[in-house]
C-alpha cells in the first residue's frame, strides 16, 4: 500500500470528503491502549476516546480476538432468522442492566430513535394518549444524535438550523430544573429523555437529586423516564451507568459507543416487558441490529469492562486527574472551572483566555489529543485503562499549555 504523509492525507480528505467536521490537524494511523500514532511515527495520548466509544482502550486484545474469531464463522444473518450469538448477548445485556428485554440497533442515534418510538407507542397503547398527540420532555443543550427527528429538538444552532420542517412532539425545558419539568408535564406527556451528564454541552453535571427527582415526576404522572447513557455509560463516569449515582430506576436505558469496544458500531435500549412489549413483528427493526459479529464484539466489550474493574478504575483515576487539574486551576489565569465524574472531565476556560481551539492545538503539539466543545471548554476523557503515571505525564503537558 502506498505511503502517504499526514499532510497529503488531510489534503485528500479536504478535497473529497464533505466538510461536516473540523478535526484537529493530526492523522491517526495506528493505536493501542491509550496511545495513537500518526504516519510519521509521532505518538499521542488519546484524551477523547472517540467520544467515549473506546473506554476499554484501543484494540483491546480480547475484543479484537472476539472480532476475528466471529468473523471466521458468521457475520450477518439479518433478524429474518435466528442466530446463535444474539440470544446470548440479549440475556447478558438484560441481566447487566436489570431489565427484562433488549432491542439491538447499531448507532447511538438509532438507539435514541428507538427509545422515542418506544415511548410514543407505549403512550398510545398503554397510557391511552390521544392519537398523534404524544409529547416527550427533553432538555436544553441536549445532544442525542443527528437524525432529522433528533435535531428537531436540539438547541444548538449548528445542529438544528436549516433542517426543517421539524418533527413535533417535544417540549424543551431547562436542564437541572425539576420545577420546569413538573410544569411541562401534561396529559399527553409520554416520556422524559435525559443525559445523566451532558457531554457535548461541555460535561455539565446536574445537581445531586436531579435524576431521582425526574424519576419521582415520571412515576407521579405515569410517564416513562429514558436515560441516554451513550456517552456516560459503560464505566465512563465511575459507575457502570451514570444514573447509578442516584436512587432512580429508569424505564429505558439507551446505550451505544463503548458497547462496541471501539471496533464495531453496537447500540441497544433495555426496558421491561411492559415497555418493550409494545413492539410486534414488523413494527421496528434493523438489518444489522443484533448481527452475530456485533454481538460477539459487544459481549467481549462488556467482559473487559467487568473483568478489569473499569468502573472502579475510572472513579479512582478520574478523581486523581480532577485533583491535579484543580491544583493547576489555583495557579492558572486561564482555567475557570473543572467539572466531571470519573474520567469524563470538562475544563472550562475564562473567556478572556481565548477560545479552547488554540489550546487543544497546542496540546496536540505536546502529544495530547483533546477536543474543544462550545468554544470555551476542553474535554478530557481518555480510555479507562489510563494509569496514574500516564496522567502525571499528561499533566506536565497540560500545565505547560494552561498554567
């Protein structure tokens, strides 16, 4: 295969690829664990983990082996037939989530769409809401995906504007405001959909009790509570799922990203039979959802998370990382706030310090790949296999740029 330089590859992408992303100017051609490498052999610590899709680390040997072994046997049947991997994966994920049933899809956005369809259908069949009147409460600054339905209730102009006409049936209220949610509920409300921590909004952590309060409102008004754990799930925040920090039992758990172990798109929602039982043959599906290759990979991905105690590791390493960042904040004129849970961390900059992009570019030059969000925030979310020594090395570079 012909060798290309980083610059050549970026030039080719700029010419032939649609410009719907603004990547940092680095080309990744190899990866292992927390480390990635460009075509020239320069090494970097991955501080984004593909937006939490690589919680287990790049190319984890057990996940790669599961992928290879299954690829040699069977990859795709569609759900027109049974296969020998989906039933066992369904059982594993149901028991892991404590729910009775699982519905598999491929991408996070598909899982969110599935949750929306579930809540609406449940509203009509079970709650007996008037036809075509179902309403779902969502939150300002949300990020649930980029399909036309989902962007209809986005409050981000870049994600929302010029995609109308927009899908009705959503009420947007302020995040972290239980009174606003209570006020928004009406007879046709069928669901509340929430991110336990808003990742794309800049790692916004709600007040303690917010999720529990949402659960109470949902019970009081016979409404389904759906938690979007696509970015926060699978040990990223120091628990298996971020909602587990509070005494709340969501009706629907939406999953994706790390479920595929960084090698394959796998998503799903989990709920009890009363909820997911609204689907009958032909009413929802996916050609690739529940395919044997995805199920083998996802099974191995879950095993790695559990066997390597990555929730506990995320909690410990995240606490250490945030402690180091807050120490830096005390002597930095650039850092306004450090927030997060586990290894999902946002560093909010003072606006006087300038936009975050120049700092993520500077960090890249020093060997750390981070991504800015909302102009003033840098996200630090490395693979959960990162060590204390790795964090110390990274903090030397962060201090040089943000100190």
